[in-house]
């Protein structure tokens, strides 16, 4: 452990003592704990407010994006047709590529690939909480 590391709690106590010397009323023994509790409460409230804001944004996205999709389908019918033709072309190209290379892949290659993917996902699932 580093010995030259400043002790922030002692510095806080010293600053608090100096500030309280200027006042005439006596300081309570639990004043520091209450002050630190208030600081922690405000920090937690700030974190909670950020989480609530992010959740509201996610909820707004879940409402606005489907409405935008419906509006596109209703008012711009040519856009979904163009996208579907792109998707069909991509599917055709993918199917052609797969049909060219699948006969060259042996069965044990496929088993190794599937086993590797399964091991990765099991490992990811197990270590997700750590």
C-alpha cells in the first residue's frame, strides 16, 4: 500500500473542523456522518435520474420507431418495395455463394464450427455476471 497517498477523509475532517471553528454553535458528533450521507444520497439521486432518462429515451424509441415504420409503409410505399428487392437480391447472392462452397465443406468442419460457437455462447453466458 502506498504510504504517500493522501488520506482524503482526514483532509475532509480538517477542512470541516476549520469551517466549523468559524461558527459559534457547537458541532454535533454525527454531523460528518449526516453530511456524508447527504452527499451519497445526492449522488445516488443523480445516478437514478440518469437511469430514468435513459429508460424514457428507450420507451420513446419503442413508440416512435414503429410509428415511423407505419408512416413509411402508408405514405411512401415505394421505399418498402425497394428494400424488399434489395433483400431478395442479397438472399439470392448469399444462396448462390453458399451453394458454391457448401459441397467443399466436410461434415466435421461444420461440427467444429458449431461446437466453437456453442462453447463461446456457453462461456459468455456463464461469465456474464462476473
